[in-house]
């Protein structure tokens, strides 16, 4: 992954009690007196990565990362037996962000988010625009009905072999005509053989549709059964509920971001999340700029993506 800043360790970290039995892991890196910046990871359910710290100049930024409910080092983890996901929703995550900001004594911060993290960033910034100085979003999604339908079915036209295997992972006929609903039921099944196979099938599909370059290698975290199960459970939980967002609301309310500078970074080859989403967002968001990375797909490790993300945070430093 080229052109990242050098690896750094957190100078502080902790577990924040956010209620409902949840404790979220957070960490701060870089310069304690630097410009505050919040990182929102993807998924839902991916958790923070060490490379996310490296998108920022550590001398200029106070970098805040946290694992969203049910993911990473936060507890309880979504892979736990009998896990209750009812208090893991977008409004809960938005409230957690505000609680963390207050806990850390930060008045305003830059918000960076990729993939699902861009949806969450938009939801947070439209709710609390006065708390956001700038935004840098990449591999942008707004989690609409049409986006979910595309990523679970329509994009299969480009990956017919992988989609056939993905479709074969659920019984015929599947409930409510929804692959997301069918997979979620399998993922929540108490039988380990059933939910572990569903998690593998789901993650195989997710990995297939981001592999737009012949040399693409899946992120090593997909080798961890607990990661696969927690990740797949949370993705399907959020998608079956349309992320608790009125369809298209993030686009309609983007005018609330007027006055917040935004850089939108998206791969031209992002087949699972087509460019039309950030293109439309840029048209609705006064003061935003769209950067199209010609050789990149959805993965932040694709050619040109890392450099573009780092250039955005450098510009705002």
C-alpha cells in the first residue's frame, strides 16, 4: 500500500461504555495537540485497521479511531453465540460518535470514512454539521434500496460464476425474495455448521466483487472465522433494515453539509458501488469535490486510492 505515512502506535486508548451493554474500543494516535480527525471504518463490522492511522500526517493530526458496536475489539462481538443485534443500528452508532467526541473533549473534527464508513459519516455530519470541520470520503455508499439490490444481485451480471455460488448458498425458495434476509437467517442460526458456512459464502461474494485486478489479494482478516461471522451478521443486519435510513435521505439532506468542505474519492472501476452515487452526491453537496481514480475499484488498496486519500488529509491539515 504505497504512500502511507509510517506506522504509528496509539498514545492513548480505552473502552467507552455507550449503553445497552456495549463497550466500544477507541484509540488516539499522532499529535495530542494536533487537528482532530475521526476515522469511520467500513463493513458494517470491519473494525479499525492499523493502516487507517497512516492516512494522516501524525505531526499534524490527532487521529481518533474506534471499533463500531459489535466489531473489532468492541464488546460484545457480533460473532458471539446468541448475540442480540437490536441495539446495533445507525442511530446508535451516530450517538456513539457524539459520546466519544464528548469523552475526548473534542469540539469539532474532520471526518474520514470509506464504504459503509462514508454512509455513517454522512448520517453523522447531516445530524451534527456544527461538529464537522471537513470530510474525506472514499469508495462512497449511501446504503439505499437500489444500492443494496445492486450489490447483492445486479452486479452478478459482471461476476456470474461467483454470483451463482453466492445464490446457491441459500435454500430454494428463499424467504421474502431477499438474499440478504435469507443469509441473515442462516448467519443467526444456532448450528455452527450452518452459520459458519453462510459466513464463508457471504464473505467469498464480498471478496469476489472487489477483485477487479488480477493480482488482487483478499484482506487477511477474512481468514479469521470470528471476523467472517461477525462481519457477515452485521452487514446483513444493516442491509435488511436499510440501515434505518429513509431511502435516499442522505442525498436529499446533503444541503445540510453546505459550508463543510468535502473530498469524495471513488474508483472508476468500483463495480459493486458504481460511480453514479458519489457523482450525484457531489451535485447535492455545495462545496464538495469529486476525485475519480481511474484504475481503482472499491478496495482502498487499489492503484491510486491510497495516494488520493492521503492527499485529501494533507490538503485539510
